[in-house]
C-alpha cells in the first residue's frame, strides 16, 4: 500500500472526532442565537424556549468535547496499529473492509474468507 492511501485514511478517520471537538467548543461557547429548525441541537424539548435551547447547546458542547477527545486518540491508535498491515480495522464489523484479495484467489476462497456460503 502506498503512503497516500494511509494519509487519506487517517484524514477520514479523524473527521468525526475533530468535528465533535470543534462543534462542541462552538456550541459550548456560543450556541445559535435564536431557536431555529436549520442548525443546532434540535429536539422538541431543546426548542421549547430560549433557556432550554441555550442549556441544551452548552451541555451538548461539553459532552461532545468530553467524548471527542478519547475518540480522537482511539482513532489514531487504531490507524497506528493497522498502518502498512494490508488491512484496515473495521470497528463496525464490516467484513469486506478487512480482506484484500489477489487475482489468484477464487470466488470460493473469497466467499469463505468473508463468511459467505452458497445455499444448496
């Protein structure tokens, strides 16, 4: 695998935790000024009045920062262990992302590795 692929994968893996940290900081510091249905933490309860809107965004901001930082380190750690190994760790359990096949592999070999079996 070339290094460009791993840089791309690292960027893709870091998008979610970095977005959580950035938006969490923004929501905690300055929530959207007015209650709206386009942007922000929009639930029936958070949109009841301005006080609940502000509290919901402050709390969400704290929570996203608190969760985003550990997810960031776990993501980098997962990429560190899978770097150059020829496979990508699949947290969600998506089998096709764990295996790379060569042209020599038969369809039966690929299906067996992926846990797919023909129904008689």
